[in-house]
């Protein structure tokens, strides 16, 4: 069985770098969400389409939160 430690370490470092870039760009994505986005892109999802979906989900979530706060 091959030792996967170097590959795992490399992947972890790549995600850590992406998290730092994400923070600098104020994307608001946490580590888990960013990792999911990376996996989707690696699976062939168009990054621009994914970004549009994330933005739309945020708009919808904001609208629901606003509606919820008005109802209280």
C-alpha cells in the first residue's frame, strides 16, 4: 500500500491557502463550504456558474432572514 501522507499534506496545504485567499477576498465561505466548492469544480462544475449559485443562495437566505425578522 502506498503512503498517501505527502498527497494528503499537499491537499491540506492547498485548502489552507485557498481559505486564506478566500478570507482576503471576503468571500464569506468557511473551510467546509470552500472545500465543497473545490470538489465541485474538480468534478467539472463550471466555476462561474457555481459562483452565481452561491450568490443567489446568499440573496435568498438574506431575504428569508429579513422576512423572519419582520414576522417576529
